[in-house]
C-alpha cells in the first residue's frame, strides 16, 4: 500500500511539474503567437470580423497570463510582445499564421481553446 501511495504521488507530481514551466523553444513560439494575436487585435472590423478580433484579444490575454504564470517576467513578456507586434502592426490579417498559432497553443496547453474562447467572448 505504501508503494502504491508513493507511486501515485510521483505520477501526480510528474504531471503537475511538467506543466509548471515552459521550455525556451516553446516560450519563443508562444511569444511570437502572443505578438501575432496582439497585432490582430488592433485591426478594425472593416479589416477583420468581430469574431476574429475577439479571438485575437482572448489569445493575447491567455498567452500573457500563461507565460507570466509559467516563469516569464511580466516586463519581459510585454517587451517581447510589443517588439513582435510592432513588426506585424499594419499588415493585413494573417489567417495562416493565426491558424498555426491556434493549433500550436491548443496542442501545447490543455484547455487553452476553451479559455481563449471564454476570454475573447467577454470583450464586447
């Protein structure tokens, strides 16, 4: 019985700690997606549907919170987001880039789709 409890505790800690920190490569990709979502959130309804604007806002909020909760400094997150947003700002909506980010985030972070949808739908 004691071994079973130790094994169960080990499994729980293994899974919980694997989600606690994001590796450097994943952080870089997530920050790029954060910048893309942020840039898209500035587009107006004549250039992008309200649904896509809300989705971009939800993605921006979710990734900002996620990165900070997983070890990135808030100032660093904001600085990198602004750098990437500045590169993309003014360009048309990147549907392929947005879909790629969605797939990447959804596959990497369990429950992210639902949370992004929830955060985005609370905008207007």
